[in-house]
């Protein structure tokens, strides 16, 4: 936000030793206008939030799209709706180097780029500036991202736009882009180049992070190598430090619509549940309610409530692993590959864990 809003272009984003970008001010260019501090979303977080209106569990009626999505396929329906109105859609996508950055799409053939989970902080660049240009042209715009990214965009725009829909995700925190880059390089050194990378492949199950790649020869899923990154991410070794103090992990949201996985739906509504994925949808504003009403016919819907949908990241920030410092110290000495292997469920550890889970499932079933 501060880089985009600075009228003098005096602010750039530079990586620290963990690979996270932070704003740096060029004092020679700065004119002390104060916009970056005045509009900081962290200083204005309560003003940016809305009150939740309704809660739904939803499934896209198009089964193929749902299978290709992380959960129930709600985002694809939202994107299609805006594209049908000659609008544009912004979201996180892999580029040709498997780097995750925010991109704009203008036709339905491109929606696949924005589907699926990307467990890494996306590069925003000057995307907020581009969003504002399209809004000023009266284009219908939907922007999706993490809650803090949504807060940043709202702060940057300085006013509400009726032609803008903001869609955030239920976020676990963002891991280090640097570790992710080095992980991808390692995976390529093992399997060669690949045309597709998926953090949440549904071939095995909707549940869990089933990681897969597609090479020119075959599809490879859930090997020891592929699972190392998600292991350390969900063990909270490599999340951005500020994620532990996130001001946006609550029921009060900064967006018009919040989407995520509806964990626990099997217990709450067993007839609605299936293993192909169910989306959680929080409708947080009147604008969001109107758009949701417009797309209802393309969805199977179970009306829920706050009590039924609660999950950790709707209650409090993710807590850093108590051995986080140990991970980074080891990484600095031994490098990415050694750190990934040591701190993930690699090799024998994965076999023992997998075996233990099967035994526990059998016991619980009995």
C-alpha cells in the first residue's frame, strides 16, 4: 500500500534475510507528505472492518470445476459473474517460473490460473495502481487476496467504489518466498521442469495438503521431497513474523465476501458433505450479499451460522513454532535442503507418522 500510494515513488520493497519484503524510504525523494503513515492499514484496521451478515457452505454445481478447485469452487463462480459483466478479476497466480504474484484476467479461459491454494506470499508490485485505473474506467472489478492485502487495497483507494468487490481468504499466514523459491529449485533438480504445481491436489482427498506436480512424463504426488515445504509451513517455522500478531484473524472481516474451506461440515451437515470439497462463505456486506444472491443458481447451498463455521484462523493469529529460531539458524548454516529435511516429516519420520495415523483411524473407526 505505502509503495503504491507514495506520490514521489520514494518507497520500494526490499527482502530481508528470511525473504520477506518490507518498505524502505528513499529520504532524498521523500517530501514528508505523511500519506504512507496516515493510510497504514495496521493503524486503521478497525475502520476497515465490516460486520458479518450471513454464513454459507457451498458447492459449485459444475463438478469438474469443483474438483479443480481447492474447496467448493466458489471463487470460479464469482470470477465468471464479473467476467460476464465485462469486468476484470485480480488474484494470485503462478507465473512461468512458479513464482506467485497477483495478476489480472479478462476472460473465462484464464480463471484456472487463479484457482487453488498458493501457500506463499504473493508479489503485489504496483497492482493496486492498476486496480484503481480500472475502477476509474467504471469496470466491474473483483480483487481477491489475503485479509491484509485487502486492507492495503482499501487504504490505498481512499474511498469506496460501488463497482469493486473485495474477496479475502481464511488465511493461515504467509510463508517465506525465499524458502519457497529454493524449494522449487530443489524439486526441479530432482524431477526436472514441470508444467503444473498444486498445493492441494484432490486425487487422494479434499483434506490435507496433497502436493503434486506434472512433468512431461507423469503426475507425481506426495513424495517425501514434495511434502517438505507444506510440512514446515503448517508447522509454523517459516511464516512471516507479523502473522503472529495479525489484526485480521477474526469474524469481523475487511472484505465483502470471505472464502475458505468449510472444515467440520461432515459433522454439521453430513448429507451436504462429500470429499470433493465444500467452501465456507462469509457474506460481510450488503454489496457482498447482493452479489451472492446473483450467483446462487450456480451453487448448492447450506445455510449455516458463525458458531458452526468457527475455525482457528477466524479466532486468532497463527502462533509461530517455538523452535522457529532454531529452524532459521540451521538454515543459515546448512542451507534449504538440509533444513527442509530436518524440520519436516521427511523419510522415516513420515513413514512412522503415516503408519500412526492409519492405526489411529482404525481404532477410532472401531
